[in-house]
C-alpha cells in the first residue's frame, strides 16, 4: 500500500477483535480500518489481539517473537507475529487456556459471559502495557498505546504504574459495556490495591475495566462528537458521567469512517448489478433481486424499507414493530436481518409469517445479504435509542438508500434531515427523528414515503448521500493529531 507520508510515529493498537480475523460487531471493522489508514499515512502501527482459535486457524504459521509475562502466578505466554492483508503487522497473545475454546469470544455456547473474562482481558491489557513500557522484550517499542473499549481498558492503569510508559489513548465505542467484576480479581490481575478507590478503578465496590481506562488514559476519544457530549449526561453516562465531565478537556469525539472499497455499489460482488451516482439504473435490479430473495412481491413502486441490526431495544426495533401494522397499510415492504433478543426475534418472524409477500426476515448474520439490503432497499431504518456512532447509516448513504435515524450520537452527526431548508442548501441525505416514539416514527416514515413519491427529489436525496465521503482519511488524521499532541507534552 502506498504511503501518503512518513510520520515515523510508532503506535500500538490494542483490540479484542478485528475483521476479517474475528468479528462480533463494529469494533472489529474499526480495528481493521483505522490501523490500515494510519499505516497508509506512514504511521508504524502494530495491532495486538488475543490468540483466539479462529485467529490461529486463519494464520497457522505465525512466528513466535517473544515470551512475555502473564498474570501473577500464571506461566509466561507466547507472542506471535503476522501481517494483515493490508500490510499492517499484528501480534497475537498465544494462551490456549484463555482464548482457545468453543462458543464466542466473550460468551459461551449458551450466551453466558465467560466466568474468567476479567483474567482473559486483563491479560490482553497487561501485555499491551508491557509492550508500551521500558520492560518490553521487543526491539520495537510504541510511542503511543491506543486501547479500545473495556477489554483493553486496564492497560492505562498498568501503564500508570510502569517505568518508561508510553502515553495511552482510550477509545470508547459503547459506554454501556464496562467490564465490571468483583474486587477479588484485583490481586489476580496484578494491580496494586492502592488503585482500588474512587480515584482509580473502583466503581461502586467493584472493579471497572472501563473506568480504569477513562481515569488513567492521557486522552479519551469516542466515536462521534455528539456521543462525546451525551456520555457526560445522566441518561447515557451509565454512572461514569461525572468522571467524563471532569475530563472533558481531554475528551474528543471523532466520527468513525467506513471502508469505501468494501462498501462500494459500483464494485460490490454481493449485489445483483453495480450502480453509481452517475448511473443509478442498477439499483432497480438490486431491489427486484432482494424482493425475490426475501419472498416479497416484485414491485418497483412500493417503498422497500430495510433494517440490518442487532435485535435489541437499543436499536429501536420494538418501536418499529409497534407501528408495523400502520406502516404496512401505507403500503410499504419491510426486510429485517439480524439476531439478538429472543422475544424480538419471535415478533419479527411472526410479522413476516402473517404478511407474506410484504415482510421478509432472516434471523442470523449474512454478510452478503447485508450488502444486498443496503443496495436493494429504498430506505434504511435505524431508529436507535442511542448509537455511539453507527456504520449502517453511512453504508446506506453510499448506496443511495436514504436512512431514517433517531437524532442521537453518530446518527445525528452523519445524516442531514430532508426538509425545505436542507433541500435548498443541497445537503439533505435522509430523515431524522427527533424523539423515538411510535407516533413520531410513524409520522416521519409517512413523510419519507411522501418524498419517495416525488422521483426528482428522491433522486437528489440519493445522489447527495452517495457523494458524501465517509472514508477514514479525515478521522485517521484527527487521531494522528491527538497522538502528536501527546508526544509534544
């Protein structure tokens, strides 16, 4: 990959998942795309992640580069090295008893959190801090350690007590998940009891990984400017709003980007026919293909609404299901893809069963189908109660599929509501719901369907979205600016 400039800066990017090696959500996409963009900008970035069975299966010939200390009383672990497809080097912590097991990376086969998650991700944090300190066994030593979410959030605490420690950036992708464990794990993790206090890692009598990161990191980032403000308030602060407000001087919201090569309707191998802002004819073929695939009536003129989401209340699915009967009378077609809450899954499948030809649903995950929905739907539904950043609303705009979103977090920051003012400015890209209630959602959807009937305005809305650039260049530059500032202190 050609570099756009050499910075000479060394950055260790620490994550619990990275696409395409291991993925449960958006963190994996960010962990792949941001280091790749930094690498393209000339940053000497390396990724550190646990040695899950899935990762080692995909890379069976990794080179051992070091033996590093594990947790107190535990044996040393191997550090293995490989290279990602985009040229970014990565290190894997090879500890079979911690990471090579059935089920998922955070939960077992029954959906229960692994009981030793504190130790599993404490090890990830401890190795990250070791590599970022004077005690590292490697010749390569980072100038900045960049941690992500609770799974690596103890690293700033370990670094605080280490000699020659690199400054640490802590990125919060979702504050709702904090890594909270009983205080008994503190000595097992090798943390000094001196840090187990409100001005440290203690959180209502427990140990909070995320609080540790927020307290000890030199700089904190979140994945959108609006979310950075929201988490300083009671509603979305999840008990950490006071700490975050006290650190607002080193708190920055940076909107995530997307991979423009993977999400490109002009060259997407998953969709029925390619298309672009200059030639939208292929989108109609994608709609007909999606209708056929999901068992819907083939109809070019009926609005087709798509939703790709975890099936949880956070995503507003319960509100969508509540207004579905009125929606279907407009009429519209609905397509759902996702999994999660068992009761929501049942309701989605029931809706599809009782409205054959008008509602299609697939419970599970299908990467190809997610692309087909982005391309084949006329609108994309994303009325999340809260959304730190969100990516699907960006994919949708790139695919000429105007999103309907709730005005929260990254959704608010990345979608411009279609109204007289924004149409006059020429920057309308979707529909923004100011409050998430059934009545407001239905009213906004009715407004969107009315705009859909005006083909000229709708085509303008589509092109506006497709011309926006949600690539990682600007966001990576913002992170690089933060790294540079830390090194100047």
